[in-house]
């Protein structure tokens, strides 16, 4: 927009400058008290007694310091050029009243949404799949907010676009973000590694990212980027998996859940979490954002509010009355006479937070804090030290007793001392010593080099030099030398024969093939070492076809052992072997998965009322069905072993190994010719494919033989233990009906059934505990 010659200041009324002038005067007085007054006293101010130490003004700096020096102005803040560590102080900011202010703010928001928010979930999942960390996560996170702030600044500030909608993004310091901001730490050290567990419905992932990084920053942004109840349920299911410090069923993910997820206070109770985070109801009406409802206690004494909105009266004579909220999604707020909700779950069987009259009565010694991942504002955004930084700084404003005594007893005059007199004469002494040393060194050099100087001058410019030049033969002296020392003695030899065009073309083609193989190998290994295929029918990686073609060309031209091609060929084979083994493993697993409902089950009768399984045809049909299913199990066993030998991703191999063990566990009667005892005494094991056991008809001793060549040993020789299959029984237990219905079980760890959702072939049973266990 066009501006007047005076710039944006011309648009500001004089009345708006009065409070800023008063604030500047107060700041000048504070600076005089902290810095100028001690400096004046040290230089002989008659109004203050002299001290033995002087305090100098701190130099101007553009860096941010997290270490506090005693005597500085704000011991509870970071040391920045401004109080809030933002580009300008709060009293300097003003909103520009241009027609395009709102549009500029919207463009800044869209840059954040289309940039980091869209790339981050995919990048986090890819890094987790290959077992690596996103090294630049925190830098890119902070760059997103810094770029948004630069867009909304008018001519570099202090004017800004967007009014209150963009005002929260001005409280930002990139240096502090990369080192101190807790929301950046939460995203990169908790959210990002656990992103594979976030499985929202279609469209909810973008809504969740926009709410976490934009909507929660202010009420206006919450209305523009709300979180619906359905998407909040997906987010809360994710929090349930990663935020519970003591999960009943820990999630199965590579490297486990980071410790950062357990220390930031995520709301892992699903229904309580949905009520906290939902900012728009089903009809589209906005709802207040309540990430910390416990901060404000209830209005009545002895009345506790639960997360489902119900209120209940607490009886002091009945301790169990405090546990009423366990059946109502746990406590939402505390009674008015017990206003403090304590940190840590120490009440109701270590399931809920306690309510106390003061923080001192809490077992943890602290009040329940709001999660930095969900708070609308953090201390470090305003330049204040967050609790961890306060502990790390560990400073005090109390003066040391000895220093205080010395300041009181210090005399106004100091007696002359020898050190003070030497300081005045030290420059003259040093200069005199240096001059004397230089003169002495020059005299010694002249005395030692006088004769040598005469000899050199006579040789270079005197009579001997002239006589040597007179007798010199220019032809022999300046002509080419001959003999063994001649560097050009081979120049008259015949040149090597000229190479043909075919040889040159072959050399170029060979070099191109080697270069293409090196580039393909580099691209493939940049893609990762394993984890290329996580499901059946997964698209082939873009690096597979170029690598296979380059490898085929090198082998076709016979260049496997040329230069460094041997290493490249070996790495190419290894990469392709891992990819194909994972692809085959996923394909075989997908083909075997339908057998989960067939293995160990009886066949269906052809016609009702007939003794189907007692007939020869029924038994033959039943045997063929089980044999077909068991053949798929055998194929899966072989595929798992081949994938493990090829170096496939450990998580994929373990997942399918557990599925294989579950298949075997569902078989009520294992084949007797395949079962052996574990050599180390850990129960039953299955012989690998192609091995069976039989009984000698003469002596009755067991022996093992190979089914392909019918070769048998004289003794019962069992294959190595690593080739034997596991027989798991945990997967064959029924599922708990109470847990399936409400996702909770009164038995907890004492429940004998599995706390999982039923799948094909599972049985559901009620959780029944003995009387002496029901406590």
C-alpha cells in the first residue's frame, strides 16, 4: 500500500505515544538502577561509597542467552534484546489498517498448512519405517513459524497484518524455538516418532495438524481451524496409545514409545480427552477449548464434577465416595473446598488424580500441569523461563553474606600499594627492555655475518664470477642434456597404435554403465535399507527398476570385477534381495491370512442330518481342507525364514512370525509327526518343512527323516533349534467381553482373557474372578 513520506508513524495519533514514553522512562530508570548506578560509584561518585569492583555495561548483542548473570535486569527471563524475546516489545506492536491485512494473514496461514503441516506426517512415517530419526525436524518446525511471522510483518515491523488473528505468531524467537520451546520438543521427540500409530479417518489428519499447530493458539484461530468430535476421537485414540505412562497393553511398535510422550501430560483417557479438545459440536456451533479444566474448581463444596458432565456429592465419612468418577470418565474438576488437583495418579487405585486443599498435601508435591502440547500459550513464547529452564539455571537473588559484609565495611579511600605503582610504570619498563634487546640482537648478527657477507658478495658480483662466465661454453651449458638424466629421452620412440572407433565406443559405454550403476545404488540406499513393502500389492519403489536395469547392463557387459563394480554389484544384489523377500513375505502372509478361520476348524456338512465326518468322503474332504491350510502355513514359515536371512525389516518379520505362531496355536491337534520337544526344555517345537518323525516297527524308537529324498538317520537327530517353529498358546485364549464392549475391564491384569478386539475365529468370554480375587 502507498504510504505518506513519514511512513507508518504518520498514521498513529499522539495520544498513543504517551504511554510508550512513560514506559520508556520507567525502563530507563530500571537500567540506571541495574547498570549505571554501580558504574558511577566505581568511578568515584561522591553519593555512594567506593567499592573494589566495577560493573560495566553489557555489550549489545543479537544472540539469546539462557544463562543468567547476577546483577542483570530480569532473572526470571531469557537474556534477549527485548523483554519478550520477540523482534519488538509488546508496547511497540501495532496492527496496520490496510485493506489487504486479513488477506496477508490468510496467505501466511496457507503457507504453514501447505508446507510443514502436509510434509511432516509423511516424513515422520517414512523415517520410522526405515528405523531413522528426522534430524531436521526441529529446524523445519521453527522455520515454519518464523516464515509466517516474516510474512505478516509490515516493512519488518513493528506494524503487522491480520489484527488479532495473526497477533499470536509475533511472540516468537527462532533461536529459543530450536533450543527451548517445549511445543517443538513435543512434536519432534514424541509426535513424529509415533506418527505411524495415528490412523485417522479420511480428512481428519489435516484437521488434526491444523488444530495442533494453528487452532489452539487463540480463540479466533480455534473457530477458524476447529477440531470436530470425530477427529478429536481419532486424536484421543492416538493419545491413549502413546500417552499412558502405565498401559495395560503396550503398543507394539519398533523401539517403543519415547519417554517424552509419558512426561508431557497428554490426556490419554479417550472420553475425557474428546471433551477437552473438541471445539465444534455436531451442529457446527463452536465450543470453548478446555485443555486444562481442572485449573478452576467447582462452585460448591464437597461436589466433584466428572468428565461426562455429571456432578456427585462427596461424603467425608465414606472414602469410597471419591471414586464415583471412575464410572463417569474420571474427574473433571475438584470441589470448591478441595480446589487443587494433584499431579500423578495416586487416588482410586492409582487410576485418577487426587483433590487436595493445598499443593503441600499432594503426594507428588505438585499441582497437575497443563500439557505443553495443548496449552494456548507457553512461558517461553513470552520470554519467561519454563520450569525446566528455571531448574537448569539454579540462581538466587540473595546476596552472599561475606560480600554483604565487605560492602558495609569498605573504606571510601584505599591505601597505596606496590601493585598500583608498578601498573603506572609497566609500559615504560616493557618498551625499554624491548629496545635494548633489539639493539643487542642487531650487534650480534652484524659481528657473526661480516665475513660471510664479504665471501658472498665476492662470489656473486666479484672477479671470480666474471672469470667463470668468460670461460663458460653457452652451447653446451644451455643445450639439451643427454644420458640417463634427460627427461625427454623417450620422445623419439614411436607412438602407440591409434585406437579404433569401436574400442572408444565400448569404453564410453562401459563407463556409462558403471556410472549408472553407481548412481542407482546411491539412490537405492538413500531410499533405505529395509522396510520397502508393508502390505501385499504395495507399489514398487521408484529406485527398483533403474537399479535392476543398471545391474543387468553391467553383468551383460562383463564389468562385475572392473574398478569398484564388485562392491556395487554386491550392494545391488543385497538391496534387491531384501525388497523381493519382503514383497514375497507380504504376499504369502496375505494368502495365508484367510486360513486363520479354517485351521483347526471342522468342515461344513454337505447335507444336514447326515453323518458327514464319519463317511470316507467327509474325512477325505476334511483332510484335504486341513492339508491345504497347513500348506499355506508351511509357505509362510519358509517365507519368514527367507526374509530373515535376506535382512528384511525386523518389525515385518516379527509381525508375521507372531501371526504364524497364532495360526499354529489355533490348531487343537498338532500333527504328531511334526512335533518334537525343545532341546533346551521350553515346551513343544515344530519340525521345519520337509522333516517328519516316524516309529520303527521293530523296536518302537522314533527317528527323523526327510520327505523329499526319504533319507533317515539311525538316531533321532533333531534339526538346529533356530530352524524349529514356535507353538504359541496366548493367541488361542478367548477375548474379554467386558473389554470388547467398553475398552475397560474390572479385572485388569488379573483377567484371564485377552484384552483385544476379536478377529475371525476368536471366542468371546465374560471376565469372571474368584471371590478372593475381586477386591
